[in-house]
C-alpha cells in the first residue's frame, strides 16, 4: 500500500479560522529549513520502513474511521480520538525525557491534515508553538511570525504550509506541505494527509479500494481558487524534546 492514485476529495475539516485580510508577509526563511521539512514530508510518503508505511492509510484494516498516527503523536497516551473511535498502535520516534526513542505510539482519531503538517515542521526543526489540529492555525501562526503570504502574492517554497478553502465558504478547511515548486509551469507539489486515496489491487475505473491517507499531489497552481495562502515556518531555536 505504498502508492496511491490521486484522489479528488479532501476530507480534512479541522478549520475554525475565517478567511480575512492577511497580515503583511515577513522576510523569507532560510531555504535549508524548508528543504529539511520537505524531506520529512516526502520521507513519510516514500519510506520503506514497515512501521512508517502503516501511516499511509487511516482507520486500521477496514479504514472506517479517522484513526491515524499523526494525531496520536501529538496526543500522547490517548487510546481514543475525539470521535470516540478506538485505534491501534504502531512505532515511531518520539523524544522522551530528552532522549529520542523508537517507541509505541497510540493512534488518535480526528481530522488530521494539520497534525501531519505540524509533525513535518517539528522534525524539520521549525517552531510549532501555537499550531494545533485546526488547519486555520497555520494562518494564525504566519500572521504572528509575519510569514503569511496570501494567494497570488508569493511564490511558494519547499516547507511552506499551503492552506485551502475547498468549500469556498470563507473558512480554511485543509492544509498540506509544499515539497517542490516548478518555476516554468508555476505549479507546486505537496504532501497532504486526510485526503481520499486509492489503494490495493485493481485496475481501471471503479477498481481497487478507496480510503483516506497520505497523498503527494503535483501540478497545482499557486493561484488556484481553493488556495487561501502559504505560511513559511520559523526556525526553532533548540532541538525537539
């Protein structure tokens, strides 16, 4: 289940921030930070580690709930998600007592696109203070750090968080990580969680199975109508703990 076809439905609905007039963007962050974050995001999608590969799909064997690794990572020790689903456990790295350990992590169950982006920023050495499970928290973060860039005003860079308003109702409802920008086509690629993906065997229309998980998307216009804007991460001053 390591590769998925591009889905058409984005289901991350952790929102809570109305789209309004953005704050002025600050200076661009060092490209090294963004490149590190992009490697983290791509690494989650491309990993050959069997434990990491389990993160590609949510909901366990039947894929019937929002159980996912990334929400569990941020909600230490919680056996159930906000929707009450009982989730499983897989291994992952986490700092415990200042020591990085490969340890069991209980999955959580809720909309998780923001939890995934926060995870890549955390391990990429970005400051994640103030970011929560709401996709809109990335815009608030950008406004506080003066790194918020509204659609059409900015060329996205690897490591940026890209925020969306898929329903066009004035509320940010999804977020992903920019991993590449193509100058010639003016399009970006991103890795995003909590999106509809095709997995399993089967060829042709209607074949295979569908669930929600991680997806790498390509050829997206930075000026697309679903895009609200981009937030550049600020560097963390010390290592994660």
